[in-house]
C-alpha cells in the first residue's frame, strides 16, 4: 500500500522582491497570492505550488537561539530586505517546466471549453522588482533545488508555522561530503524532533542557470552581465535551506530545547555549517504537491 | 466556521474531463479570490474500479445504485468562511490585482468569471452544513483516496438520534481504520446561503432549483467525507469491518451510498484564527 514518491523531481524556488514603488509588503502578498496565482496555478502540468512570504521578523534567529538553544551564525545582514517571498513549484521534468506557459483549455464558454483569453502574467512588472521603468522584465532569482525528503509533510487544516533554515556549507568540506553528511546525519537527526509535521532538506544547484535556461528568453535580465552578477551575489549567501513544519513556534522551541540529542545536533551544525539562520514564512498552498504518478486528466 | 456545500452538474454535452478542467481551472481560479475565503475544496466525482467494487460487493440492499447517484451531481464544492456575514460579503471586490497604480480591483470578478451558464446544466444546489470533525484531516503530498458517503435516516428516527448515532456509534467504527487520514460528517442546516451571495435574478432562485433542492433533502440527511491514503486501505478496512458496520447501518440508515471523488484543494482550509493579512 505504499505511495510512489518518484515523481515531482524538478523543483524550483524563485526569490522575488516586490515592486517597492507600488506595493507594501502586505499589498504584495495580496497581489501575488491573489490575482497572480489565479493565473499561475493553471501553468501546464504543474504538480505542486506554494508561495512562501516572509514575516518581516529579522529578530527570529536571535529569539530561537535564546529560547530554543538553536545555533545561529553569520546571518547575512538585511537578508529579508533582499526578497519578499519565494514561490516553490514542482514539475516532473525540465521539459515540462519549460513548457509550463503553454496554455490548456480551462474556461467554459458558449463555444465549449477553450483557452482563457484573459489569462495573463502581465502583472509581473507591477508586482515584482522591475528592471527599469521602461522594461516589462523584473528581477527574479530562480534556482533549481535538489530535494531531500527527510519527513513527508502532513498538512493540517490550519496555518502552519513554517521555518526555513538557510545554511552555507563549511568551505573545508567537499560538496559531496557535505551533501552526504547533511542527508545521512543531520537531516536524519533533525527529523526526530517532536511535533514535527514535515521536514524537507534542499540543496541549491550549483548551476544557477539550471532553472532559467530554456525558461526565460536569451535576452532576459537574468542572462545579462548585471543580472548574472546580482544572482551570483544572492546565491553566494546560502547553499541550501531546510523546510520545517510545526503547528506553532512554541512547538519548535520546545522540541528543539528538549531534544534528547541536542548536543549532537549542535555539534553537527558546528561541523557542517559556516552560516545558518532561520526565517519564518507564511505558506500559501496554491497547488497541493502531488508526488505520486500524475492522473490522466486535469488535476490540481 | 461556516461551511457551504454546493452540488453541481456539468453542462449538457460537456465531457467529464472538460468539466474537470473548466471547474478546477478557470472557475476555481476566480472563486479562490472571494473576499474572506478561509478554505475551498472541489470534489469531482471519480469513476474507478473501487467504485465498481463498492457497487458490487458492499452496497447491498441499502446501498443506492451508482447510476442513481450519477444523475445527481458531478461536483461537490465546499467553501469555508468565518461567519455567514463574511460569506454574504464575499462578492465584494478586493484589491488583489497589481497594476500601474498599485493594487486594483478586478471587475471581472463581479460575476465570478461569468462562466456558470456554460459550466453547469442546472444551478448549483447550495446549503450550509453543521460539520462534525471526527478525525481532523492531515493531507499528505500525494493524491489521496477520498469518499463521500451520503446517508438517509431510517423512518421514525429523529434528526437528533440520527446525527448522534452517525457521529458516535458509527464514527467509532470508522475512526480507527488503517490508512484513514481524516473523517468529517456534515448535516445540512437551514441557513439561507443564496440571498446576498447570488445576485437577484440568479437561476438559483428559480422554482426548478428550489424543487431540486427539496428533492435532494428528501433523499439525503447528511454526508461524510473520508480520506484514505490509498483505495486499498479503504477496501481492506471495509471488508474487515463489514459485519460490524452492517447492524449499525441497518438500525439508523434507510439508505446510503459511497461516491469516490477527486479532491482539489484550491484553498487549504484554515481553521485557526484568520491571519491579519491576505492568505490563501
């Protein structure tokens, strides 16, 4: 009676800053999760989609260090000012990701079910960080993520506390050694925290074009010298991030504080991370991820 | 929390797959932007071998034939709001569309996309429900096996007795089922969910729509939602428990039926206090 989790292997995060000239952080939430996602949830063959918007709390890491005994080190200054939210999307392959904009008939009309003529992504430059006033392009920090499912997520019918634990690997560790120890030691131990509703480890692809090649046109900002420089600078801040789901922040604090192997967890963080810190995000589930074989019909 | 159920029938001549795409695609994309919406599920009736197994093996004399159910509805939508007042105010336009002047109101939402006349063959049959959460659902990241079990109480049984029996004696046999992810029982209530939500002149106010509602409520007194990890979990459980469930069903139900549905979580219901910002 097992469930095959071998699908949904093309995962992309896209860090996005709002158009600050037009929108506050809360207005950005409404625009992104409201109108924008009403279009993007219909991307062709999308298999899962959440929009994660940070809570503007730059003191969280310090609080967790104090109250939970969680280790925090070298958090980049003003990290939350670099982005407002990051969508996470799942597709079955690079091919399906790059074809996501091919529209399907989803609108009932007098002529039957047809392609929606009002479907649009034209709100992008008003919603996101526009490259310039005369450009329809916006800065987007798309990155392909390699996922390590440490504890499958179970979502309750209540807004969860979702913590994103960003980290940067110790330079003394090879990429292979870091990945092996992250997967086989750290995440295995972290998954034993009490009251944990899900844990997903993520390493970003070293190739920062893995998610944008074939997705954006060749003249897009992200392939310009400036775009590449800005993207490299952002991605140099972190190598990956773990997604932790709890019912409340207090549940995480208690679980971490009371963890039977607290010292071992801290020791591993000492050994693995040059930097690690926490961000709380409000997760909006736009399309519930479906990691099993896709049905042979339209399904979201 | 207010929960409003709507049964819908696809437009005449529309294939089941076209209906899925149009309901889950464009239509849900409009509805999910209702002001103050706290949850939105769309359940499309499925056709599967499990449904055949139910009809052939366990339906028996009290189980309604599948074809009778099939004529009734193709989709069951469920909207969640904090209150009836929020529900009645939900059609007010919110500023959620980015434009050159910042957030704008989207006039296209005034008629919720304007596709209902082409999507449905009859007006949606909507009613509020008293919801009893027996086992809070926790959804995994894979397609789950979901059943809707409709039930009609036996003649001579009061509403109170029927509801109590379903939520305790019957539910007690269900809640421990292996692979069960959630179990909720819903009973229609009398709250008016048409006025102030649907515009005056809407076909939901027609005599035909009213007659259809009365017919539905004459045949059904409640429905349960059961989420299982896989169909095999349900089949194994029901096979094992069949002899224990039968006497309870015979005592309280006149008839019942299981309908397998494909659930789309358009907006994950949020039963905690509303966030002080836009959340879906």
